[in-house]
C-alpha cells in the first residue's frame, strides 16, 4: 500500500534506527505507560497536540518544541501509532502534514495489532537527545473552517462526509457512551453523507485495501473528482478518514473540519438535518 | 515484557454491542471495552486476574451506557 503506512514488522525492525522516531498517541492517555513499542515517545493529545487556551491545533512554536524534545528533526521519519485503530495517530499525522513534515507514516493496525501479535513492550520512557525542528506555516488547504462548511452545505460545492456512527448521524445520541456530550443538538450537517470511520478498517485494526476503500466511497458518490470535507465530533475520527481519502486513495482536495459537530451542533440557528 | 494472552470478543450490553479486549503485561491484566458501532474505547480497567480486570471494566461500561441519553429522531 502507500508509503505512508508501515507494518508492525517494519516497526519492530526499524524503531531504533537513528533517523526514525516512533510516537504513540492514544485516546486513552494512560495506555502508553502500560507498555509501548520500545523506544517510542508518548504524546498526550489533550495537552500536547492542541492549543490549551484557545480551541485550535497545536501552535507552531509548541509543535517545534514538542518535536525537538522528542528527538525529531526535519529529516526524521516519524512513525505514529495508537489505540482505537489509530484515531489520534491520524490526528497527529494531519497536524504534522499541516506543518509541512515530509516523512510521516502510520503503523498499520496500531496498538491493537502490536498487542495481538504479542510483540515486545517497554514501560520506560526513552532518553532522547533534543534536536532543533523548524516547522512551516500551517497549510490551511488541509483544514476546513466553519465558513467553508457552511458554503459547502448551502451550495453543494464540496462533498461532506460525516464519519460518526449512524446513531450520532441521525441524532439518536449526541456522542458515544463515555464521551462528553458537548453539543446542544443532534443530527448532521444538511447534505452530508454517512460513512462511519470504522468502515475504513479491518477487524485487526489495519486499513482495508485500496480497492475496497475506493468502492466504499464510490458507492456514496465520492470519487475524488470534487472537493471533500470530512467531519466527526471533535475532528479526530475525521482525521482518520481524511488520511484515507488524501493519502491512501490519493484524492487531491480533502479537508478535515476539526470544528466538527461540537462546533456545528452548538451554533445558534445552524441548519440541522435529521435523520 | 510482551502482551500475553490477547483476546477479544463481542457481546451485547444493554442495547449496544461491545467488544472486550484483554491481555496480560507483566503481572497485570488490562481490559478495554469498545462500543462496536461508534467504535470508541470507553471503559478500561486493570486487575490481578483476567476475570477481575474484565469485571471492573464491564461495571464501568454499564454505568456509561446507562448515562447515554437517546433521543427520538423524528
């Protein structure tokens, strides 16, 4: 498959290579300390991959500091993996691409596959020599903001892909169990198609084949010949779908709407479609 | 250290289908529970035995599921 994916075998062989930096990013921020790929750094998405004051992606300077202290420079091959079939690994991937990092890859199958294969685990945090990292200004062509989405919905200028579960799409629930219900209304953005993120993955956590993925989206009229905006609840599940569309299927114009339903579903007067 | 005895299985919990994943690392058993449809890991626990870890995680999962409000969609 595409050169943005590496196998668990590849990671087992290359995790400690000098030009490779392996990073675990989990939904469950305690998972890293239970045992991780030896040599892997752990990033906490709630504090390290965002602006903790304003709702926004990680600021440029903060990203440079994070990468530098993680032993990563501009020439490092960064390999990301995590739990929940790489939800937040994809979130980190999207942000690293926005800031122009050239060689970022995802370990296919993520933490689940590594555990299932009974591979080596470490509970030690690696000691890494700090490096200097210089990020580019964020490439906002990879990101959709509210006005882009409003225009896409009203004028049908882009395909909107809602990657949440069917029950969230119809408004039956506001958020999956155990996650904060941070929206006031349920439903979806008018005109959006429901293609849940989980349909991208096999049972072992790996991504489906390119042919299967092409069919999945083509069956819903998504063929890469028009702009696409993916969204979910807070933008992390949709970053996985963004990764599939942009990097596995090679579609050119794909944006992730990280404001997602927690922005749209809280807007006074925003149109909502149900079911 | 390696993850040993990794297992996963699906079963209903209330109206939801859940997937229970359990493994042992060192002396500790770890259990996580996903709800299959939204696909989110939403409960986890540790224990000295597989049964203890799964029982604790299921207790949390049941609590979260009971707290999830369902709305009519029409």
